[in-house]
C-alpha cells in the first residue's frame, strides 16, 4: 500500500509540474508574440522604425525568458528562434515581415508543444 501512495504522490507532483510548465510557457510566449504582432502591423503600415523598436522589445523578452524555455523545451526549437530574432535587426520591409511571420509561427508552436494533451503525452 505504501508504494501505491508514493506512486500517487509522484504522479500528482508530475501533473502539477506539467501544469506549471504549460502556464509558464504560455505567459512567456505571449510576452514575445505581442511585440512581434505589433511589428508586423507597423510593417504593413509602412513604419519600419516602429517595427524595429517592436522587434527589439521582442528580442529582449526572448532573452529574459530563454532560460525558462530551454528548461522545458527542446533546444533545437529555442536555438532556432534565437538565431532568427538576432537576424531581424538587419532586415527591412517585406523581408522583415516574412521573417516575423515565420518567427511568430515558431513561438506560437512552442506553446502548443507543451500543452497537456494526449498527442504530446504519447
């Protein structure tokens, strides 16, 4: 009986950790996607200067949260996003918009990767 109780405690701990990780990643991806969406809107309005400022905010948010992402997610995905973000400061216009759309999909994919659903558990 004691092994059953220990097993239940471990299961509860792991489920709690999964819920924490899901919330932490969702909150942190939102901190990054909001400035990227603002940058995309600025590009569509033809304001490259505002877009670059929004990209800089997104890059700062990424740097501040990268350790959390690296703790819970695959480094292949996090390294790819870091590299893409570092290259954005050199781009302008349509090319910048295309890269931002690509990064937005990648960042939103991070939140979906860690959701507690059967697809991710199995």
